[in-house]
């Protein structure tokens, strides 16, 4: 299972060492929209469903966007 780094400290049952995981079978995807190898920047969009099995909590990210500068 893939791990995500999201912590909801409002949940009494969640421990920092017990992260959310991608829900298998969900429509989880990443689309690279820009890859600039001169400026070392990648950007795109994503969608995923994350679950915390210990708490029974589910997060739905439907319009995720990212920009990442891998040189810094």
C-alpha cells in the first residue's frame, strides 16, 4: 500500500506514526501537465481517495494540483 503524509489531529484515534493510505480500487491518478527540465519544475493535477483504517476516516481529493521544484 502507498502511504500519504496527511495528519488530522482532530481525530482522537489517529497517531502521527499511523498515516492515511491510498484506497485500492479507487480512481487514484496523477497527470503531469508541465515538465520543465531547464528550470527543474514539474506541475500537474491529481485525484485520490485516502483512508485511515484505524479511525474509519476517508478523504476524497478531487481537484488536486501541484508544482514541485526538484532542484531546491
